C-alpha cells in the first residue's frame, strides 16, 4: 500500500472541494496555504472529527466512515492548532495520552525522552497551566508523539516558537517519525520548513489544491 489516505471528490460545505488527493504512507507531507484556505478543516476530515458532505476518504484503502472513530483516532493522532492543556502537572498531561490508548502510565525516564524530542526542558512536576504558550505547544506535541500512532496530523506544531526552536522541534519530529516509520501530515505557515522537510507538499488555495 503506497498511500495512507486517498481522497476522491471530497466536498465539505463551501470550504473544501478536492477532486483527488493521495497522501503517501511513511512520508512527511506538508500542507501550505493562506489563512482560511481550509488546512485545519482538511486535517479534521482525515481524523473523522468532521464528516464530509460528498465524496470519499480512504484510510489504508478502507472508507473512513466504516472505521470506528475511536479506532481511527488511536492510529491517526491529531495535534490540533489550539491544543488543550489539562489541570495538573506535565507528567499528568503526558500520561493522559496513554490513558486514551488504555496503556499503563510510563516511567519518568520515558516521559522525559518525549519532552526532549519536543525540546521542552521543564521538570515533570511543573504545573502545566503555568507554562508559556510555546511551552504548552511543545507539551502538547510531546503528548501527541507519546500516543504512538501510525499517522500524526500536526496543525502548525511550531507556530508559537521562535525560528531557532522551530527548526530544532521540526527536525526532531522528522527524525523521530522517520526512525519509527510513521506518516506525518503537517500544516505549516513556513515555505522554508515545507521545502526542507516536506517529501510531498500540498498547496491549498480557497479549498482546492493548486499543485502537488
Ligand atoms: N464548522 C465550520 N462552519 C463554517 N465555517 C467554518 C467551519 N470551520 C471552519 N470554517 C471556515 O472555513 C474556512 C477554512 O477554515 P480552516 O480553519 O480550515 O482554515 P486554515 O487554512 O486552517 O486557516 P489558518 O491558517 O488561519 O489556521 C474559514 O473561512 C473558516 O472560517
Ligand atoms: Mg488552521
């Protein structure tokens, strides 16, 4: 199987209208497009958080409407543009990802590894609500990666970061997911990031795809 997702004649309200789109398995695909072009909407469709009005989406050659949404979301992990940070400390927030997968809590060593991947240098006991915006974003990223899916849908995972931290974090995500043969579909505002790390690039323009 070459493609993890296939979209055919997909319409969602007057927001998206995609004739055909194939997303390759085990690759990094970057999605570019101006604000309001439908990038977040596309990711939500891939996770079945919203339902399309027309057309079909196939995940591993199976119509996503025929896949139990909980099962789908255990495999296809979404990091939303405005991730939720829960009450409690950093450790609690990371362990929540494992609860959803019905797995035991991880050792502090393991949790720290994931914080390192996300370049968040804070003790596990720190209050998560008191982190800065960019730190919360990196905590949510660490939590998403810890969920151990097969596909990661990352909606602007580095939008609150300075250029240097952004490069480090994206490089780290790409290394991590390459080592473990995962698929990454990442929205980014940065053409530089898309050109450097995107093995495939999707350009959205007013809900359609301009070129691939
Ligand atoms: N549930 C909804 N109902 C109606 N309109 C919506 C809904 N969700 C999003 N929209 C609209 O659809 C368009 C695309 O939204 P979307 O969030 O996908 O854009 P985006 O490309 O992610 O933008 P940004 O770069 O600002 O995050 C916007 O005009 C938005 O206002
Ligand atoms: Mg968006």
